[in-house]
């Protein structure tokens, strides 16, 4: 249809006009019109584009020769790629990285320290109310601009025990929902009045500050920070 000549203008309709009228994507049409790929194209190692200055086997020999002459125990793919360019071997960084990774030629990397188990020392859903609270910070936009929203929720009943909004997300503002919950649930605000309660929080600067931790200790609340990179416990 795209090659049909229009009787009015005397020119072909064109693929773009036909796809626009029929509401069909041109990419879909080209995909169905293109011939099927060969068996080599189905190989994961096969890719489009030119092979490069030499085949993979010859380039791998050049890479091994560079690593053998190197005074270091290992080298990264960028350094090997730069030395190949100095020897007038033009190739891409991705190709060097692919070959070195496939044949275990990359320099050894530093292994991170083990983080330990993800499970917590105590369940995050207690057996009764006012046993564990969770507090968190979020932000939202209002007619006056961006504000910080601090909230405290009971882990057993999922009830909001305190909520506070402020322009600045400081450690003093983070204490306000805890104070609201203590006054409402424990009937006052005094030393050790909330003994037996723990507060689960993340490692934000507001919650790890001395003012926040000191007020929790004054109220008799146990601080229960969640594990790093373990949001399911908060």
C-alpha cells in the first residue's frame, strides 16, 4: 500500500502516511518486513556491527601479551585498552571488557565486608499495642512550598500515634510525633513514663542525633534502629 501511486498527486503514498492513517507503528512494520536472522544471529556472542581490527581470538592473544609484560599482578580493561591503542590496535572498551571478563583476566577487586543476616533480633510486629512504634520522615509539596512530614505508627495496630509537619527536617521536629504519642498513650510527659516501649527508626541524621536519642532515654523508650539496607524491618 505504501508503494501505491496516488491518482491525485501522481506520487506514492509512502510508509509514513500509511502507518499514520492505519495507526500502526513503523517499527512494527519494519520488523515484520525484515528477513529472519541466521543461526549466527541467534548466538548470544554475536552482535551487530563490524568485528574490529582483528577477530576475538587474535585480540585475546594481544591482551594476554599485554598482561604478561605488565609489572603488576592485574590490570583493568581501561588500562589494557589504552595500551592496545598505543600499539595501534583500535578496538572498543566494551569489547576488551567482554573478552577479559569471559576469560577471567580482570584484576581482582576488593570484596566487601559481610553484612550479616538480614533477620532482626526481635519481631517487628509485637504482641500488643504500645510495645513498638515506628517513625519515619517524608516530604510533600504544599501551597507554601516543600515541607517535611514526620509520622509515628504503632507496629501492632498500624495506628498513627503522632504526625507533625515543618518547613525544616531537623532532629527537634522529628521528636514531635513521639511526644504526641507519649502524651496521648501514657497520659503525660515525664522521666521513664514510656518504659517498655521501643521505637524503630532508620539511620537518618535526625534519628541518630544526640538530642533525639537523649530524649528517648529520658522517656524510657528503647531505641531500635533498623539494619542498614534493610527497609523491610522499618
